[in-house]
């Protein structure tokens, strides 16, 4: 395991990545290949690793996403990383993926061809497809959050076998992505409480699903999100709105 603190590190393709301190991190761990950066991060956190430790891998062979989905993690094809944080306000757990999505959207807007949109609860989209994914896993000690592992995957190239994928502009390096994304992630995790009115408005402006009919996690029409991170779905009449706290969006293609 290569643990980087104050000096730059070099990837196998000689791409120079920033030092931990340059990214506002306490520690940067760079692995050539791992099963999953999430697994490495959880193991380090269980051993007492501090908030602000980032694990970056050139390749994952068992990278995972939400709901057990796999994330394509080939050499050079993207940025695969997991950040350890130890939030003091456990109310943020329910909204953290959404807040991080807003942070990533702001970071990636200059690096993609189309404006970034957000799909509840954890997908970062462009008009061409999914460009990034977020996975937040919390570990608890008694009734308090001990740490969260924030897994992020960002495509630098479109996986040829995944038609619904997108990527950042050609030539955007991992170093450029780290520089754009990591400081915003750390700032987002430090925010306490539920989503603010400004955050709700920002999500509203980027909402990929708003106004569209869905078949799951509840049939109806998406009208937005709530301050606690719930998806708001109107029934067929539009008279009743239900708050949905778990599940994945499946669009009603027949609508």
C-alpha cells in the first residue's frame, strides 16, 4: 500500500497526482489494484484512520455501487476513490448522497459537454448518460455514526458495453478531477443538518427526474425532493404526494 502525505505521487502512466495537502486531505492512499476502494477505506477507518483520508485505485476488480450494482473500473478509464469522513451530526446521513451530488455537479460542470443533472438518490448525469456515481456507507458505534465511507466513480472514458454511460471531456486527467472534486466533497461533508432551501433550489434546477413518471420505487410522477432527502412522488391524480426514503428510480417508459 502506498500512503502519500506531503509529496506528489506518480501513477503507472506517469500522470502526476497532487499531494494530500494540496487537496486538503490528511492522507492519500494510492493502490495499483484493489477489490474495492470502499473495502480498503472501511478497513483503514476501523483501524482508526482519520477523517480526510482518501483511497484512490488505478483499477478495481470488484467495484460496487448502490444496490449491489457494479461500477466499471478499468485502468485509466476513470477516477475510482473513497473518502473517509467522521461527521459530528448524524442527521446528515440521510441527505449526504444528495449534498455530495450537488458538490460533484458544480465540480464537473466545466469538464463535460452538457450541463450536469442529478438523479435521486446518487447518480450524476449528463444528457448523454451517467457520468458519475456516489455510494455512501456509514458505520455506527452504539447510536452514533463512527465514520462514513464516500465512494465516488467518475468516467474518463465511456465503457463500450454500457450504453447508458457518459464521460468527462477527452483529456481530463485524474489529477484535474481530484483537484475539482475533492475539496468540494470535504466541504459538503462538513455541512450540518438537512438540506437547506438553497440546496433544494439547486437540486430542483438539476433534477433529472422532476416531472417524469416512474414505475419505482413508487408509481407516480416525481415532483422533487424534501429537506430530509426523500423523493416526492405524486399519485395519478396529483392530489396526494408521498415521501419515499429508499429505493432506486425506474422510469415508466410507457408513460
